[in-house]
């Protein structure tokens, strides 16, 4: 049978990996791979799942919670995107939960970008019709929405800092859009 | 671009995040296999297409991804209310609500687009 | 060359040392930084700037703003950057600017097309409709090209646009449109409360009419200085965005306003990184419209001669640019404001030949001041004629009732018929205007959105009232924003009508006379002097009445005269909308900014109706022309549409694969080797797969994870097949219908666990299948405990197909027994391949033994490479979508969307075996019973074998039963798929044919342009009909 001669990490070839660009007031970088699940559950399961995941699943629209490198983003009334940037395995954590839920691994489905700097908001606003001001979209706010011609998930991680996720095959478009928008964001 | 209030996100969101999904409150029979041709025609083919308030389905497809219902005027494009899927059709007398000026494109050709009798800058 | 003979030393606000060189029609000129192209031309004594649209009449600069109908020029930066139809009055001058006039040949001063002017009786109102009716065939070939060549604007650039364009969504509590007195005051008052304010103005500097209102003083400063100080103050506030050179062009629903900002049009050498223009899509809590007013011209004979211009324009050129529009200037007016122009010019040392005032007894301070300066004022008189063709040379004065004429030499003639409030944006917001009888103006009446008009566009007169109104509106807008959430009114609240109107009718707060507070929060600045916007006349003046033949222009840009309007009414047009279309009045790119009211008044007079009964034509977006570039924004080149690539794409690219577009996806079409054409490559790939094995990138397949205790129940409802009894670890080919009974999608579904399905869809169906599933789950079957997740992009899919496929995957697989006994056809297992997790399917879309290896996307390429290395040991190949199509057609496997078209039932496609016969419900169950779907005579999918085995049919070709019948023949079907099959040694095809399944063995005919092809109807399986190779 097979012999695992190569460490698994060496086989991984993430999309748009390592890209980074700077423009006036904004830096855009492709973030390293992370573990992700798409978590679906009725209200009655939120407690058990929160416990298993080690963070409170947010129940208010457009909010997220974060703890120790793991974030849970409210995407819909029964839907969360759980992102783990450490070595954790949220899929495994949920596997033991008996309460009703669906956890599907989407680690490779999404690609994440960091958009940071004073012109970060303006960069995303080149293609995102939502009001991303601090008042309407404070730190911790998150939403599935639109960037140009694709769907993204945007999470505000700081006053001047966003995480933008999109599906893998749209990552080249997202990168190109953000990089072009960045050139025009520092006004 | 319209703003549409998503009853799940509990705020208005830009139209780009939404997709229209046809008329609301069309009931799919629990005994669909045995309904008559006439009933199937009504269920599948016949839509009300009113001039005025229409009850329709929308999906916040690029947001929370939920389907929901809306009452919208086909004359002015104005959304009167949105509510969650599965909630009953609200009993509202929309005729009591002033729909405001119609889009000029929709006015009768003979109707001048000048407010009759209105005083400039002094509308209430 | 550097001499600017009409520049007046000491006048204006430009710096004499900062010169800028430019050319117009190849001639070199110089102007000053801060000039517009128009002011720079005037400084050099150039009035003649263009030829008119229809009659090719020489035209000069009419205005100093966006309303300009005449001075349209082409600005050329390089061969690819040629912008036609630029209004010289809004084009900022830059060093090196190259401009040329339009619509003239061979030159501006001698234009052959001007023969149209002599032949003008031919070209009267409606002439297009009347003249070119017959013969119809001549329209496309003769009339239209000729008309387009002769009547025209500039020429479009013929190269791709090398510039890029920015775009931005912006949100604010208060958007102020127009940065004149009212707009600045509104922005300041709103901004001081801390709310987000955007102030946009189409000019390069804020100030509006303060640009020329020489006497205006605010807070002890000159009006202009106050405007600049206020703009600077606003610019320093973090909650304010100032957008000069930005036109609000469209006002849409729910206070969504489109602005276009001209970023580099004024720069000599724009930084390449800057966008040429930037589109702002603004959502505002409240919009303050401070769009000002537009001066009207007087309608009299030959009022279009170069040198005849709006009085305010001449004043603007003098007071701002320091340019005299002439040395001996006449004035023809029906209101006060032209007097100000005359006074300013006179004081600057320019001779005023005479003021001709149509009013009988003009009086007041400005009239007195003009007289005291020694200016001749003629009242109750009209200009009925002018001399000069390329430039006005004289004006002929006559008393209103007729009588003696007197001709006075002039080299420029200023005119003012009064001011038209700019209600464009208000009207675009769907507000209804109302006619103010007292001032004969259309003013904002009924509001439809949360906006308010202030200042001259609201009919407000005088600097003091304008300031106060703007200030109050800004304060009120901020109050509304800080109080109730104006953006999210509670549902079911009746639309709030005329909120803006409410605050208009509120009395403005009394000004604190003499308190020079500089506009500290809550206090409006104080004002020392002001001018009036009211008064004037509508329609034509004396000498341009019904009985004359003179050309008294109403619409300069479209060459519409007073006579044309009257003729339109005479010929039966009653609605102003019809008059507009018949005469084209107001239909040019300036949208009748100067002409609409005159046209309306003449039509009303001819109809004998009051003006409001005739109505106003509709104002539409854009307010001024908007480039395609700014609308497209970033969406060009690689951002025109997303290009989706699979994780294995880089490998295929390195192998020299040829790709085809499948929706947004790039899919490897075939992998040619040296010397191979497509045909050879595809034949080789097809043969190799059946002889040994092939690797195929199937990553684009849609994949949906269906999870929950009710997963099987849900699958039962969405698919025709039964699912409850499918064992975990097994797969099934599923068919999904629409409610009407027609095939919607298909795909192999694997049951991973009792509560977990891995569903695959077609590549093109991925999104719509997910949407339909969510729709039913959320709205029809919400009681089911099941959830759907799109995992299309989580998994890369490598199909390994062919007799050697098991040998290829075997060395790489861990933890799955892939023997035929343990892992038969249509099975699924989870395990590892190359050490990475896999969902391994035993399935086939070729009819040979096959596997589909799903691995997390980022591992796709490496796993493919490992499989490729194994495959090479067995002589396997990579194959593309073309070979995939051929191989599946050899087996009669359908492709939804190719062999079906939304009108094909499972029975039509012979896949009705996939319908669970005992099922009580599934989507489409009732549709399948519809009379038409069970009747005979339906088109059914069959195989076709051409009699000549070498002939490959064309997909889409029509089929007839009898080739000898008369044309039009009765068509009984069409070819849906057709290929050369190297494995079969012949051509094969699938076709939809009426009652096809009962016509087996019959010969049908496919008529083509050059011949008729014979073919035999066969079954759909051309290769390995017993299916032995699935385990071979």
C-alpha cells in the first residue's frame, strides 16, 4: 500500500499564495491557509456547539466572536463560518456533538485576504455596496456580501483592518480587484 | 439600487445582495401528486401580476441566504414590508397607504408630470 | 503667441505668471492656469468654436458652465485618448492641451456642410420623419449614413481606452449637490453636527455664482473668499468629503445618487496610477439639492451668432478669469442680472454699446447704477436683428411695437431672459414640480424622497435668503440624521412625503444682523449685499413671432427654432412630449438646459394654453453626459468577469492544454502533443482511456453536502430516485426535475453516512441547483432537519477512468479496500490518497472502470501529479472535456443542457428508470402527469448513425422524415450531440426525434446547405452495449 513519503503540508498548493501589495494607505496580503467549517444548527444546539468549539456562537446578525485564534462569524440565522487559524480542528470538535447540526469542512473552499491600513475601508468600498463605516460596521462585524462581481465574506478585525474571504476559484478575481481598488483608495 | 430590509439580518441591505424569487404565498399541495390539472395549472402557471402591491419572494442570496417575503408596489418599486418565510400573509389595507408619486415612466400619457395645484416648495 | 489680447490686467483671480499653452484647431494659444478652455479662447479673442448639429451654423461660446450647447470640442491627449463632445466651458485648461472643433469640413470658418443652412427649409421640424420615409431600403444604405455623417457630434476614438476608472460606494447622512452659496452653507451646518457629509460640485472650485457676483459680501469677506474659506474649513473636517469636478448625474430610488468625479481631466501630465474618472455611488440619509439656476438666452433672429452669449457667462469670464468677451459689448435683457454684467464690464474699462431692455420701465438700483455709469439704457425695446456671421458685428434695435430701427455696432452681445431653477435632480428623484405663476418658474413641488431643494433651484431669491435656507436645511438634515434613523423607517410607515418641504415652509431662522460670527455652529453667516434671480421672460422676443421666417434659436445644440416649435403645434402635436420628439427640442446632450422653458412657453402660447397645462418634459439621468468608462469602472480586462480556474489548472497549462470556456470556468479541452491537431489529440485521448486509462480534471462539478437526520427524506423530495434504502458507502445516479416535470439537473450522489450525502451536480448547474434545494428546504420543507453546504470548491476532483484505473490509484490509496468485491461500481469511501483525505468514488462517465478521486482543493495538483506518475507507468493520458464528451456519448450518457433543453422529461431521455415508482412525492411528480408529457408525439432521445460512417453531423442540425417534401419542410427533431468516435471507427450522434424510440432502424434525413445526409435511428449506446467494461 501507500507509503507517506512526503509530509502532507508539502503537497498543499494554496491559490494566490503569498501575494502581497502595498498602496497609499493600504496593504493587501493573501493570508495563510486556515481550518474552516460551515456550521449549521438550530437555536437549540447553539449551547452545545459553543461549548464544543470553545467560543460563543454569535446570535446577532452581522456579528462575530473570537477566542484564541478561532472565530465564529454569523452568516445567517442558523449559519456560521468558523475559522481556526491555529492548529485546531473545529470539524473534529463538532463531531462529538449530539445536538442537531451540520458541520461541513470548507477549509480549502475559501481563500482569505487581509486588507489593512487607513484606506482599507475605501479599498473594499470600491466594490462592496454595504456601509463599512465604523458606526455601521464596527470591529467584529461580519457579513456575506458582494465585491464587484463576486460574493465575499468580510470581517472587520480592527478599525483599519479587514479579513476578506471568497471561494477559491474567485480568489484571483478578488486579488486583482482589491489590488486595483487599493491604487485608488488613498483619496 | 434599492435598499431592501432583510427580516433575518434586521436591517436594510443593498439590492445587489438579493435575488427575486417570484410570487409569494403560492402553496405547494401536500398531496401534489393527486391534484387536478386545473389545480396544477393554478399552482404552477398562473401568477397574479398586479398593478400595485404584489407579495413576492426574495432571497438574501449574497447575505444571510434566507428566503423571505415582501410586499412591494409594482408602480413605485417601493417595499412596504418584508417578513420571514412561513409567516402568514399580512392583512394590510395598502390602499390606505399613499404610494407617493409614481415613476414618471409609468404615468398615463395624458397625465402631466406637474403637480396640480401644488405650490412650489410648500408641499406638506 | 503668449499675448492674450482680451485679458484685462488686474481683473479676475488668476495668476498672470502661470501660463499654459494650448492649441485649438492646430493654432497655438496661451492661457492661464485656472482658465477653462472657453475662457482661454476668449482671452485670445476666439468666439467661434463649433458648427451646429443640423445647419452647420457657426457657433460660439454661449455659457460658462455645464449647460453649454455650442462649444463642444474634441480633446486629444494621444491617439487613443480622444474625447469628443467636451464642453469647452467646463474643460480646465492644462499646459499642452490639444483641442479641435467638430462637425466641420474642411475648416471651422469655411464649412461645406453649411449649405444645409441655405437649404434649411428642407430641414424644418420633423424633417427626418417626413423626408426619408421612402424607399424604405434606402434608409440603412443611403439616408442614415449620410445624415449621420453630416449631422453630428465629434468622432468616437477608434482605439481601446487606455485609461482606468475608479469606483466607490459611499454612505453619508447628508449629500449636498452643488457647492454654491446654498450648498456650502448646508454642508457647513450639517458637518458641524458631526454627521457624514459629502459635498459635490461640477466646477473645479466651490462658490457657484459667487464666481461672478462681484458685489456679494458674506461675513465681511468677498463672496468668493468666503466660499474658498468655507470649502477649506469643510475640507479640514474628518466627517466631510469634498468632491470638486464632480457631477451628480443621476438620482435614483431611496436616495441613491450617482456622482462622476473627473480626476485627471484637468491635469497636464496625469499620474498613470490615477483613474481618469471615479464613479461614486452614494447612499444618503438626506440629499440637499443646491443645484442653482441656469440663465436663459433671449430668443431673437440669429441669436446664435458667435459673440452672443449669456450675460452671467460674460461676467464670470471677467470677474473670475479676467477676460473681456469683447471691446464694445451690447446687452439684450428682460431682467436685472444682465445689468450687473454691463456694470462690471464698464467698470473694467470695456465699452458698453447699449443695454436693450425688453421691459417697459425697468427700475431699481442696478438700472440707476448703469445709467450713472453713462451706459445707454433702452427700455421697451428689442434686438430684432444682428450683423455678422462668424462673429456678431452689430445689433439692430427696434421698439417692441415696431417702428424705427437703429443698428449699433458691437463685437459681443450679452443676453439674459432670466433664470431657470435647476430642478433636474429634484425631478429625477421623482418629485413633482409645480408652476409658480408669480415668477413663471417651475419649482420643486411634491417631494418623493428624503431630499430638499435650497437656494436658486428652489426659487429662493437673494443671497441672504439663500444662505439662510441652505444653512437651515443643513442643520435640519443633521438633526434628522442624529435623531430618528432616517435610513431605516419602520416597516409599514406610510412614505413620508415632502419632508424637505416641511423644512422649507418653516420660516428660516432670523439672521443675526451684523453679527460676524464666521458661521459658528448653529449660526448662519451674515450678508451685506445680494442680487436677484427672479424676473425675466419665457418664449420668443419680438421679431421672432409666428409670421417670420427668421431663425431665432430655442435649442442651440439641436438647431431648433421658435418657428419649428410653432410648426410642431400646427402639425398637431399637443403634448410637450410630442413637441419635444417632433422638433428634438431639448433632446441634445445638454438636455435642453437653456431651451426647455422657452420651447414650452412657445408651445403653450401657440396652443393657447397656460404653461402648466402643457406640462414639462421629463428630466432623466444623466444630468450631463457620462463616459462609459466611469460606468464600467473596474470591470474591464481581467475584472470584466471572474475567470475561474481549477486547482489542477496550472498542471494542465504546463502540459500545453487547450482550454475552453464553460461558464466562468476555464476547462482543459484537450491536451495536444507535438504535431497533433485537436482531432488527433481527442482521438488519441479517447482510445487511450479505453485501452489503458486517462486522468480527467472534473473539479468544476458542483458538489453539495446534505447533512442531517432528514437528509434522505430531503433527497427523496428533491430527486426522482429513491434514497432511503441506499446504503451508506453506495452511490446513485440522481435526476432532479423542475415542478413541471422536465429534467433540471443530474449527477451522482454518494451516501457517506445515514445522515450525510455528497451530491454532485453539473458544472453549469451548481449554483442553480443549490438555490433550488435551499428554496424547497427553506420554504416548502422547513420541517426537515437537514442542512446544505456548497462544497464545490472544497474538493478537487480527478477522474481516473479506464481498464488500468485501479492499478493507477492502488499504490496511493490508504485505508480503503478498492477490490471489486469491497468497492464495487457505484460506491464511495472516505480514506486517504497520498496521505491526504479523500472521498473516493467508484463511478464512471466513460463506461469503463473508473474512479473519481476527491481531495481537498489545495492538494488537487499534487495528487494529480502523483496519479500522473503512476498513470505513465501504464501508458495513461490526460484527457480533456472534448474526449470526455465523446466517451460518454459512446455510452449514450446524456449531458443535461446539451441533450436536454428544459423541455425533456426523464422518459424522453430514457432515464425514467431513475424515477422511484413507489414515491408519493418529489419535485416534478405532478408535472410528469401533465397531458402533454404523457401524450405520444414527444421528441425522444435516440442514437443516430450516418449511412456514411465518415460523416460527422452538425450539432443542432434539423431532421426530416422525407427529404423530398416541399420547403418549408416538416422538421421532426434535431441533433443534440455529434462526434467522431475513434473507438467505434465511425461517427456517432444523439438526437431528439419525434417518437424516436418507436422508429428504431428507420432512416431519417438531415438536409444541409450542400447535401442531404441520411442516417439511421439507433439505440443510444454505441460502445460496449452490455456494460462489461465497467468492471473490465
